[in-house]
C-alpha cells in the first residue's frame, strides 16, 4: 500500500482512448478498448501473455496504427501526427524497457548522460553532470556513477533503466514488466521506486505486468485485459474482491506461477 496520497487530477485526461480495434489478419488483438488515464495516476494493465498489452502501448506512441478508434495522448490525436510530431510526443513518453536496455560499454553515468545529450543539443557539461547526479540520487544509486552495467545486480540495472528514462523528465512513464525476473525483496524495492517517482515527479504512469503484488503496490487503478478487452477496471481491492469467474481465473493463474 502507498504511504502517501497520490496527487491525481481527475479532470485532466493525459491519455484518452476510445473503442480501439486492432487486428493482424485474422488475429483480432484489440477488440474495443477504452482507457482514460489522469494526470498523476498510476494505471496498471494486467493481462496474460499475448493479450495485446504491447500492441496497445505501441499504438499509444504511434509505432502501430489502429484499425479504428480514437487515441489521444497528451492532447494529441496520435494516428494523425506527422513523423516530427510523433518524435516530439515520444520524448514526452518515457519507456522503461524490461532489461533496462543499458549500453554495456558505457559507465552508468555515461548511460544516463547519453539520452540527455542526444535530445538536448547544446546542453552544458555542468548541467549534464548535475542532472545525472540528481536522477541517480532519485533512484538511490549515487555510488554507481562510474560503474559498468555488468557490475550491477538485476535490481540495480532496473533502477538505472528507470533513471535513464526519468532523466528526460517525461510526462508519462511506461513500465514494461518492471518486476519480471526479480526476487521478492528486489520487487518490493522496484515497486517502492515506481511510487517514489510518482510522488516526486508527479508523472503519470502505465505499468504493464502479470505481477499482482506489483499491481497492488503501485496501481491507483487496475485494468484487467482479456482477449483484447478490458474486463475490469478500478482500485485493486475492488477489482479483486470479486467472485467473477474471469477474475478468479487470473488470480489463480498468477499464484501458480
Ligand atoms: N507487428 C505484429 N504483427 C503481427 N502480429 C503481431 C504484431 N505485434 C503483435 N502481434 C500479435 O498480437 C498479439 C498480442 O501481442 P502482444 O505483444 O501485444 O502481447 P502482450 O500482451 O504484450 O504479451 P506479453 O505479456 O507476452 O508481452 C500476439 O498474438 C502477437 O503475435
């Protein structure tokens, strides 16, 4: 449970998706998805493998186009955007990859400086240094500045991956399976970090996961996806305090893993 009250603006829809459909040939992946995400809200998308979570995320940032439906992200109708406009949008939507996607040949500090230098032409060395130090402090890993990624634990790599996304100060953070492959204690640390990011930077986040413990710890709202549709939506306790056959099935599946 969170030890703070998230500052969510329920009037401000940062993501507004209506009746989204997407098929690949005869594979009908998204079958009428609607989703509202508000400023400052952590929304968890729970669903088994292959239900279309990644397809949904890709449509949100214009990497795939929908067959029909509306996709509004940060006030922009994504399917109508030009290549340049999509580039600008993607800078405001930070994607945290499952494995952190760090460059093995660069130190932690260089890994963090890289996106900053690439996306902020003319930024001074002093400013880069300051921002790298700030973001490392935010993820609690200041001591790793000069280390190589290979010297980090799995959990530390995840934290640095999050820091590397955070350094561009995105409006939206997308976390893809943030706790996959981690032991329970490290999972808790990552869940805490996701909450700290929400509290400290007031970002809006979408967290894709199969992990119910993670969903419970970080989600203000949980949406459960099954066969291309959202079958439930609400706070964790509401969604899982349910005798609904479909939800029980998901719950049982999760704990057998
Ligand atoms: N570019 C594509 N071309 C054709 N089919 C695709 C494409 N991208 C995804 N799919 C199909 O869409 C379905 C949903 O895939 P998706 O990757 O979104 O699942 P997921 O819910 O993210 O699963 P996981 O949790 O395993 O990552 C799958 O059947 C996949 O094969």
